[in-house]
């Protein structure tokens, strides 16, 4: 019997600094779980009490996230495998 370890989220982001109003590309990937995987992408303005805004909930391979203003944002990517095991990865992006 083969026992798999916890899901690993290996998603990447195209940039950590962009002009306000521009997008960053989040490319999804995960391993060590049971495929297929789904991915949830959320964005939050750092220091805001508004919380996380869902950008995408997909089984696609990527999504674009708009950085609306000249500020710092957190992007959270949650990878979920077919057995509902999850792994979360965070990115920080600065709008200029």
C-alpha cells in the first residue's frame, strides 16, 4: 500500500510588483495529493478590514489577478485535491 503525504501547493506568480490596474498571472500546480485538483484564488488589501475577495474558483491552470490600486495586496491560493485535502500558499504583490 502506498501512502501519499499531504498536498503540496507549488503555484507560482508572474510578478511581485506591477503598475496599479495591471494584472499578475497566478499559475496553479500541486502535488502529493489525489488528482484532479481545484484552486481558489483570493485577494486582500493589506491592512484592510474588508477581508478576502474571491477572484477565481477553478480547475484551470492559471488565472489573472488585477492589482487595483497603488498598495500592497496578499494573494492566497488554496489547492484542494479530490479527497478534499488542502494546501495554501500566499504571495505579496505591490501595486505602484
